[in-house]
């Protein structure tokens, strides 16, 4: 992928990443955590992508915050690059993502839509609609997303 992104750091197991958003509201520390979530019918693990602002005082990820730092596309691209790094280091593990609010889910869907052609060169992308996983198609609204590295 050739999208503009932030530099990020990974933990030793490449399942937690952090970076700093730089924008109109200053510097905001962001974090992405990949955690075992479920299993596919064949028994393979599925990991959840958790993403949000990192609060040093509480050492918690806040996935409900709305930063409005003016760098949305760069932040979403950075999250996408961590997904690539996660899969490179841990194998082709399916990853589940869902926005904690309908607005955040729309944001993720818009990011996928805007870069779908490039994303599909590396990942199979699915959306959950009416409790069924279907191949992701632009123009459809989904409740959640699943990506599997090709």
C-alpha cells in the first residue's frame, strides 16, 4: 500500500501497536490491539481489532473518543498498515472489526470503500449483514467487517 501513514511501534508479539496523531488538536496517542476473539467453523482463531486513543494515566484504550484531529485518512491508513504487520508476524489470522458506534462503523466502512481496490489485492474482505458474512460490496451497509490475508 502506498497511503500516507504515521510511523508506529509494535510490542514484541506484534499484537499491539501505538502511534501519535498530529493535527489541529495537537498530539494524540493512538493504540491498536489485536486480541483473540472467536473461532471460525474450521477452528482457526479470529482476532478482534481494537482501536482508539491511549490514556497514559489509566493505561486504557478509549475506543469511544472522537479526536477530530483532521488526519482521519492518515490514521485509518496507519491502522491498515498495522494489520499488515500483524499478519506478517503472526500468520494469516482473520481479523474482525466493528465500530463501537454507528458513526465509527460508517467511518471504517468509508475507509474500506475508498481503498477497496488496493485492499482486495492483499485481503479478502467481508461484511456482516443480517448476521451473515458476505463479500464486501461498495454501497452496502455492514454491521461489522472481517478481513483475511490472501
